C-alpha cells in the first residue's frame, strides 16, 4: 500500500526565516538566578548596573612617587619620602607640600597628592629624598568613577555574557545574576536503518551520525539537550517518543522521515499539527526541512541526509535557537567570491558546504568535499556555506555569492 505524494508549497530561505521570527514567541524562556562566574555565554535577563563608582579610590597608574604638582614648578625638586604605599595599602593622612610617598601601580593615592611621577623619571639622592628632574605631562591618577559611575549599565538585558562581562561582574562583586533559562531540547532520530553504537554493520544499516551532530550543535548554541532517542520508522514509536517529551521541551528536533516516502512519519505528524510553519524550501539540500507547532511545542524536522541535516540546522534551527535567546544568528552572512566555476544547475538555490579565507579585501569561498546531500565527507571541514543561485546558467569563477560563515568552526 503506497501513500499518495503530497503537494507542498515551497518557500524561500528568507520566507522560512520570517515565519520563524513570527512564531518564535511560542517559545518563551523563563529566567533563573545563577552564579555570575558560571554565566559565560548565558544571556542576561535584566540590566545590571554599577552598585558604586569605579574605581572607588584614586588609583595610581604607575609605579613611582605620589606628590603635589605645586612642588614641581621649579626643577629639579627634592622631596622627602614619608612612606610607602604598596598595592592594597591605605595611607592614614593627607600628603603636604615637600612630601612624596613611594607608590605602586594600582595603589591608593593619598589625599593631598595630585600627581604620580613614574619611577623612571626620579632618582633617590639619599635614603629619604627623591629628586624629580623632568617636567611631567600627566598626573597618572585614575579618578574615582573614571570608568563607571554608580548606576551606569554594566551589562544590558539580552546581552550574551562573555569572559569580559564576567570580569566586569567580578570587579563589582556582583555574585548572582538573572539569566534566561537555556532552551530545552528533545532530539528524536528516526530510521529503521539506524544502528546503535557497537552493533554489527550489515547491508541497509548505517550508524546514526546526525543525532550526535545535532546534539552538539544544540549545545554549542546554548541549549540543554534533555532527551535523545533513536526510534525506528514506526508511527506508534514516534507518537510515544513525542508524548514523552511534550511539556518538557521548548523545542523538539527530529531527524529523517520528512520526505514523501512511505515511512516519512514526521511529515505525517507535521500535517496533523495545529500549525505547519513550512515543509518545503526552495533550496537543496534540505528542501524537505519542516517546522511546525504541535501541542504548543516548536518542532523542527530535519532531513535525514547528513548534508541536508547540517544545512537545515544552521539555516533554521541555529537561527531559531539564537532568536529565542534574544540573539542574532552566529552564522555571519556576507558575500563571498567563488574560487572556481560551478557547473551544476538546479531549479532551487543550492547551498554548498565550503571553506573560506580572507584574501586582501574579500572573502574567497570554495567547495569542500562532495556536494551530494547524503555525503558527509565535508561536515567536519566545512567552515562556511554559500548559495549557488537557482537557474540554468553555470556559476562562473569570481561570482559573488551569498555566504554564511559558520560559528565554532
Ligand atoms: N521520491 C522522492 N524521494 C526523495 C525526495 C523527493 O522529493 N521525492 N527527496 C529526497 C531528498 S532531496 C532528501 S534530502 C531525502 C530526505 O529524506 P528524509 O529527510 O525523509 O530522510 P530519510 O528518508 O529518513 O533519510 C534520508 C537519508 O539519510 C539517511 N539518514 C537518516 N537518518 C540518519 C542519521 N541519523 N544519520 C545518518 N544518516 C541518516 C538515510 O539512511 C537515508 O540515506 O529524501 C529524498 N528522497
Ligand atoms: O533535501 Mo535533499 O537534501 O534537497 O537533497
């Protein structure tokens, strides 16, 4: 018994992404408080402002001597060294005319002092007297609040924190912050041909290579993969795997079974969903990449072909995962210059896996490995993807093509 072939409405990459944007609110991430030092690459959910001025005391920018500028009008000037201020030390009285204190970089500049003279432009003429011979251009003092005033924004809401931000939070002893919870993901790979690791390879069977790739792509895009299952092409098994995940995941990603075959069970699930977002794209590979909302959960049905799975993830799932975390895609869209003629043509835009390099003032792009959608020989090596426009003409060398530079590559 064969299924009839369904007619699907093909849309462009940009139309599909617009649909994702319009429906991303179906996933609303709640917030949680976490330790600031554990927040690298998390997205801050509310502004963090400076609890006080920074620096909190007048700070020396150099190792040298602190003194009064008015003592330096006639050079050479000999000043009495009345103390030593190593890093971390306080000084218990204001400095007065004729005095200098030895001070270290970052040291507290005592009241009264209004200049720090670098060690290199001083000399000790006896154990307690320092002599300054050169005119000083700068005071070398960082004033209270020079870098931040109390109430200034340290990190704005929706910022992705990086180690620089962690440093900022630490500088102000902000120990806990509010961040968006990571999107929770359930992955279901489908296919009766899929072996489990360690099983014997026989005709018709393959190891599941897309599942582990999707799992790590999700993780590197800030998501929490809370479930990972491999099922046969069996509608009952799919239903049960989906039911187990509903309500627990923000997004469910399936792989395989989205085409028009008799066992394309995801295609059937998509049809029974409350909202089909798309199930045919004017691109290859990955033309059957599907997205839909089923029982309130956002689903992405990636193609089983490894090249199509890879392409579909970067163009749509990465885009959506970043969007739900209030971030732009990390795939940098730019124009690349093709390094060799490409002769294949197609009725749909073809997205090739490639490599790029910066050459002078442009980005040179070229194919890497095979272009068949089932070919996985370039998944590791591809550092970019680029678009061969649809149509009947050959794409010549030096064509300028829409390109996406891939993150973490
Ligand atoms: N009559 C038609 N047949 C096909 C069409 C079509 O339009 N009409 N489209 C072709 C295109 S294009 C693609 S792409 C595939 C899409 O197929 P599915 O996404 O439904 O995926 P499957 O049929 O399940 O598998 C395709 C291919 O990928 C292998 N696979 C599946 N899962 C994995 C995995 N986890 N790891 C590695 N490889 C996997 C699977 O064994 C197949 O070889 O449909 C074409 N057919
Ligand atoms: O979706 Mo298929 O990957 O277009 O070749």
